[in-house]
């Protein structure tokens, strides 16, 4: 099993194109064609994590947070980032990160948090925009099924819990091939009329190329007429944060105690309580203060995340409870999530969850 095979699988679930612009997910260091001896999964990538990989004979570290966010102009070992990368390269260890693309994945970091809290029916808090396209292709009637099957097999036509979604309409196509043509129907030099079907399917941007390639390979025409139309629709199955409802309302302090115990946090920084039950919950793993307005707009009773600054707590404006449980605390179970994703697909190499606690924040 090669590194690129695991990377390709993870990116088929959480594509790199869905990461935020500031992020650096994907293979950061190492040869994608190297055979895997073992995989170590961690939240962060540090010198201690690399040493743990060495001790466990793992040559691939998959972390949630990238060790390199910005470009490195030199590698002299002057800081922990450079030292970590140098140590990995010296020991032939590949570094891979799956960060905000996993945050934005419907079954990713935030779904894991919702499961731990006990919320089953969840929705994306801030759905992604400009990530969908419509593929429109015209095909002769007798080839329509094979073309549709090719599109579907490449991932086209998926909408939430439904697959193989398409709209089909009948029409009459015309064409006239020149002396260099080789028409599948009709004769060159003569205008031909063909009963065709117009097939329309929804596709995600990140699979656009592979869907088109698959469609073209199955299409009988020498020159295929098709359109790719960018859509401004929100994709409610991809985006930041989540919101949902508890099965039974909970007292505010009882709910905060649940959070403290579940996420093993030293403390929870929160705004004033309202002395009313909590039913609707919004949350975002890691640093989610940018979603506060979305949480308020969703009419959630509480918003759970990490890294709120002092002045940002005022932005709640007595409309919602902010509960800052800590960055590491909110994302620590991402390690289990990544490991579960890999186990469902691969069983040919040793897989370890880190034993290192990389949280740089301590509580006294």
C-alpha cells in the first residue's frame, strides 16, 4: 500500500479543494509512491510525534493540523516547525494533514462532536457557496443509459442521501461532419438529425474533471456537446460548523457539565446563562468565533467552540450562550475519526493513534 493510495482515499471524502484558502492540507513532506510501513494518527505534528512514529516504525504521520501553514524559506532548525520537518525527512517519514477540508466534510470533525454531545439530526451551520456545477450533455437515445452510468460511476448526480440523480429531456440534434469527420451516426458531408436526450446532473467542483472524462469515454460521438455551468447554490452538505437539537432539553449547568466531562476540559469560558433549558445547539471544532452570527441566526441556545477572544464574548449580545471549551479539547477526538475513516478502507498496514498529548495549553 502506497502513501498516495491512502491520500487519494481521504481526499475522495474530504477533497483538498474544500479546504480554506489559508490552509495547507495534503501531503506536506515525503514521497507519495513510497510503500507504507505503518501509520500514526495525531491532532498535531511535533518533534515528539515524529519520534513516536520512529519508535513505532511508522513512515506516515496523518495529522489534523498541518505542521507547515506558510512557506518555509529555509530549513535550519531554528524553530519547532523546521526541526519537525527536518526530523521527518531525515527518517523518511511522510507528513500528511487533513485539516479544514475535514472540518467542512459533512461526516467530519463537527459530525464527530455532534455524536459525542448526543445530537443525531445535524445540519451544516454555514453551507459552502460556489462549490457545485451542473453538467449538461446531449447524447443519442440508445447511448443515454451508458453515458448516465459513466457519469454516476464517477460521482456525478449525488445529492445528499440520494445518488444517480438526473433530469432527462428529449430533443432533436443536428450536425454535419466535414471530410475529416468520422460520425457515429449519419454520413460525413450530409446534415444528420438524431433523436437525442439532454442529461442534466449536479456535480461537485472537485470531481468535475473525472466526471467529464468518464462521460466522454462512454459517449459515442466524435465531438461531444456538453456544458459545465457554475452554480451559486449553497451546498448544504459541505461547509463550516453544525447545528442540531438535543433529543431532550437540558438545564444549562447540566449541559455545561456534560461538555466539561465529555471533552475533558480544565474549564469552560462562557457568557451569562439565561436560566432556561438548552434545546438547540450550534458548534464548531477548533476556532469558530467567525460563525457566531450564523449560530445566532440559527436561533441556537448555545454555541460551542474554542479560541474566543475577550471582546468577542460581547458579540453574543444576550442572544446566545457562548461556551469556549478550548481548541484542543474540541478537536481531540478527530484522531479517532481519522483512524475510523482509514480502517473502513484499509487493513494492510499497522495503524496507531498517538499516545502524545500535544495540547500546548495547561490549566492550574
